[in-house]
C-alpha cells in the first residue's frame, strides 16, 4: 500500500490533460446543443446539426483509464465549433465522458481504474449476448444484469430514440479498427461493406492498425458490449470500435516497437496492482507532441468515417430507388 501511495505521488497527470468536471461545455453552445443524459453521475450529450438527416452517435470514455478517448472527443468538438470541419450534412450526438466519476479518480492518480463507480465494466453491461462475470482482478465485471448501470441505461434509451445511421465507440489500449462482433467469431452480414470503410481509415490514419472483427483481433471474446448492442439490438449496421493508442505502437512514425499480437493479454492484466505509471503509459500518450498528434489524427479519422459511411449510404439509396 505504501509503495502504491508513493507511485501515486511520483507521477502526476500531465498538465495538458483536462479535468473534465471543470470543463464548461456551454462555451460550445453557439454550435451545439448541450443536454444532460444522466443526472447521477452527470453525463452530458452534445448534439450538432439536429435537423440533418444522416445521424451519427459517437461515444468516448467507457473505460476511465483510457483518458485519450475523451480528450479526442473534446478536440473533435472544439474543431467542429471552430469550423475546422464541414459537418453540415451530419447530425452528430456525442457523449464525451461516459464514466465521469471514475474518470475523476483516474485524473487524481488511480491510472489503472477501468470500471465505473459501482465497479462495473460498462462495456460488458449491455443486453447483447450478455454473460454474467465478476472478474474484479481483470476489471471485466459485467454487473448483476444487463443495464444495471445508469450510464448504460441512458445510452440504451438514447440509441433507441435517436436511431442513428452510424455508431462509433473510441477506446485505447490497442491499435485497431474493429467491426462487430466482439462476442463471437461469426462475421456480421455486412462485414465486407464495413471493411471497405475501415481499410480506407487504416491506409490514411493508422497503417499499423489491426482491422476486422473485434473478437478475432483483441484475443478474447467480450460479451455485452456496446458495439454489439448497437449492431444487433438497435439495428445500426454501421457500428464500429476504434482503439486509438497502444504504448508499443508509434503511429506517428508508422512503427511497431513490438508486435501487438504478442501483447494481447497484457492490457487486461493491467489491474490495480500494476504501477500507476505503467497503466497511464499503456493507454495514453505522455508527451504533448504525441497528445496533439493523436487527438488530431483521430479527429480527422472520425470525420472521414462519417464522410465514407454517409456517402456509401447515399449511393445505396440511389440504387434502391433506380
């Protein structure tokens, strides 16, 4: 315990990372509608272009220790509101920080914390091939039943009422661009169409990324995930998961320091017994130059994904009506 306390004191959160509870989202009210999705814990949803026909849902921060995920979402929002992207064709709903209470604990030094305030893995708590598990060491506790958590209930209700054309969840701890399924080795029915989009994103933004089904690339099956719920239960056929940072992949210089496939078990083995600095470095860039590159690269990649999916859907509609 004394050693862990020293580790907490010896590695402070880099100053360019945000304290999310202190961010005033009203500064973006000129370009976005800010609403409370969950009261306790407080989770906001941001809507851009609420009358546009093509609808996308972007989710950041399911796992608290993956700080670079919400940081990328915030950079994306700021870029949109400063007119760095043309998103006039898209209605976008964004949840920047789905796990706010645990995020605060991570910001204060608990860099290995993955779960929410009830010690539940939000990405195992959806009613999509749910499988009850209580592995607290690996921090994959599913919760007692699907949607036991206020955060996942809120996402469920929002997805059903919004019914978007595209779903994307942003994570870190690997370098990958993934499709459903996470729970099964069976390919989704439109796998080839999903891969056409991912292959372009890979070429332009992450040549060293793994691509394909989540289950075949991350080295384990994940039951009750948000992506599989969006795809199977809500019927969002353009559902994706991006893993945007891995400590052993230098995306900036297009270099794998080590083969990720040899490292697959390690990210779940990063429990609260791991050193805080080891956990931070595994999931998040530590240097400002890296931070800036990752948040910009993946904001660009998200916008390109929107462009590709919308274009593909528009062309499909033309073919149907001809």
